C-alpha cells in the first residue's frame, strides 16, 4: 500500500508502539500526547520515557500536544485513548474538515467496554456516536496478540482490522502490513471487540492461578490449560449473546491468539494483576470493585481486566449468561470470596 498520513491519538504504550511501527513501514505518523513532557521526550530523544521506556522510536515519528493538528489532513486516524475518555477526546477534533467531511478513516486500539446509562457499550459504537453521521458502521477496530513492547521492537505480530465497512477494513489491514506486522481483515466487529475486552478478565484469573500453582500440590500447567480453554468458551458465549457473526473469530488470532499471549506473556498487566492478588494482597488497598475502579491508579499500572470484569458481569445479568470464571473474579474483586476459594470453586464447577 502507498504511504499514508496517520495520526495516532493517545501516546500510551500501545499507541506509541503502533505509531513507530507505521513510521518504520514508511508511513508519515504523528502522535498526540496529552502530557507535554511525553511529546518532548518523543521528539527530542526518540523515546517515550513515561509509557514505553527503553525502546528506541523511529526518528521520523513526531509528537504534539495539539490534538487538532495531529488529526488534520490525515488519511487515517487511530484512537488509542482510554475507554472512559474516548468520546470526549473525539469531540475535541470531530469538526476538523477532513473528519467533518468523512474523508478520513478512523480506527481504534482502545480495549474494553465503555460504561453508559443503558449498560456497557462497544468502543466502535461509542466512537460513532461522537463522530459525524457518515462514520456510522464505517469505523475500524484493530486487535490481536500484540504487546506494545514487542511491536516497538519489530517482532513479528499478527493484527486484525475489523469493520462492517469492508473497504475500510481492507484499507487499514493493508496500511498495517509493515515490517514485523502480519495483518488480516475481519467483518465481525462485535466478536473481535468482545475478545479484546473479555480476554483480560480471564487473564486476571489465570495470573492468580499461576501464582497459586507455584506452591500448590493440585494446581499446575494442566490446570492452567483447563482454565484457558474454559475461559475461551465464556468469551465465545458473551460474543454470540451480543451479536458476533463468525465462530472463526474466536479461534483466530483475535480470540485464542490474544487470550494466549495475555495470559502467558511476561508483559501482561492483567496476568501481573492476578499474580499480585496472591503475592502482594493487592485487594487490601480497596474496599470493593467499585473502589478499585475509582482508585485504580493505586495499583501502579492499568489492569484492564479488573475494569472489564464489572461490565462483563452487567452483560451476564442482562443476557442471563452463565460465566463461572468471570463471575468468580467479580466476587473476588468485590471481596466476597478469596482467590483460593475462587480456584477451588472453579475446579468443582468444571467437574460437575
């Protein structure tokens, strides 16, 4: 594909990594950073010392605190803002001419569900409500097993670009085909978004099990594989209940691939959080799940699975779904049961 002008909104680890990968592939990439020191670090030292320290960024990658300048005159804009600020961030540049006219493709990296009065909403749904009407069913969701650290290093990574607008899915797929990235298109936006959010919930439980297995006579590698398989079933249950259209989504890199790396990788924050529930008694800092979400900065990193757990629980209640693993984590984070009780309960459930 010919070189694109790309604006990445959000200079967190993942936004920075995808921006430097695109720059490495010959695209003109610029980052919007909320913090002036982050922009300065990227421009002067080619490193995001705050969110991706230790990784050298492509010298052509630029950063700015002017969101409208980063959004203006771009072929593609990629949203990397946290889910809670997604809509408000988009509204800051939605009237830029190339957005107002609908000529720029808009994609998202943001994971998780977005809270709303009528229940959890999808990332693309939230974006499209904040954008001009021409973007209805035309935005693109980018997901897959992709830790930022390895993408920044150029290690081979698979990504999926999903959109109901088939041409946009294919255009973003082609744009992402830079050195180190194998990119594919999907038209199952719901399935891909559910996988991206719900796998983080399973990864928290996996991390707890991994920590318990270190000193357990009954938990081990076999148990972890059992948990992952059962977790994938729950993700698929959620996906189909919410309108996923392709079973293959859950056996692709956006499903089993992303779940595997999130559960097992040393870079995984959700795995780390699950381990910290055992190793550091992390929950002693919080009274319940709502308190954890409201004060998540006390964790020291962002465990998306803890936040997504609340919304998965709401979806399960609305849809009357049986999700033993997700429900068990919800009760752990609400301090209704201990992580060890959670594991013992899940083993019993799987044997019933």
